[in-house]
């Protein structure tokens, strides 16, 4: 009986997350009420509060369900980091683009984050978590670029901070524009040449450290 109750609880939670993603995408996060999600999921409003204390916690759970598993990607890629740091950066980016291209929930969640979400005070905990995840990811990528300099894959004058910021902007731009029109091209098939374009250019002519003024 306990097992059945737990399974029912997990099923209800999953139903709420799926419903929330749909409603967020249709109405935007700011204009979605918890009662809207409950109605879409076919449950009572009380069922939402059993699983989530407020809309911010519900939205964070939806993000975790649909967005990229940053920690898992970093852990998997780090296994080859010392042998070939630039290949590790490439692997990280390829895994991220593949996740977006192949998973409808990830596409829907990025559509919400890019186009249907105003990060109001209500969502401050979500913003803080996203900022922390992004900072950890960028720190890891910059560390990989520093390793690439150390082993001669990038010139010694490479500004690894700017290289990291450029890589981040390039990835966000690819994702943002593709989510607007997923039928425009096959992202999974084009991911490698798109990434090689940036990384090859980086190796040939990276941003260069400028001497301090004075």
C-alpha cells in the first residue's frame, strides 16, 4: 500500500510538472497561477502545495526537469580534460546542443526561459540558482581554456576570460535562435561544424591579454 501511495505521489508530481511547462509556455510564467496548473493537471490546488511550497519552487522543478544537466555534463567531460582540454570543451558543447536538439521538454523549457519569463522578485530563488549554475559552468570552461594554454593548444597570450565569454555568448545565441524556429535546420546534425567554426577560430586568433594600463 505504501509503495502504491508513493507511486501515485510521484505520478501526480510528474503530471504537475508537465502541466506547468505547458501553461508557462502558453501564458508566460508571470501570468500563470497555481490554480491554472492544477486545472491543467486535473488535480486540486492543494495537490500543488503538497509537492511545492510556491510558484518559484514549482518553476525551479520544471527548469531542473527540462534544462541541461550541468553537473552531469561537467562530470562526464572532466574525465578527458587533462588529455585534451579543447576537445573537452567541444564535448561539453556538443552534449548541450544534443540535449536541446533531441528532447522536446528541453526545447519547451528553453522557449519559456528565453521568451516567456520575467524574472520578478517572486522568482528570486530561481535566478540565484541559475546564476550559480552558470558561474560554475563558466568557471569550468575557463579552467579548460587555461589548461589548453598550458599544453600549447592555445597561444600563451590568450585571454581565457574573454574566450570563455565568447564561447558562452556563441552557445546562447545558437540555442536562442534555434528555439525560435527549430525547423530552420537540423541542430543535431549541424552542431559539430558550428562548434568547430568557433573553436578553430579561437585556436588561430584568440582574444589576447592586454597589458595593464600604467
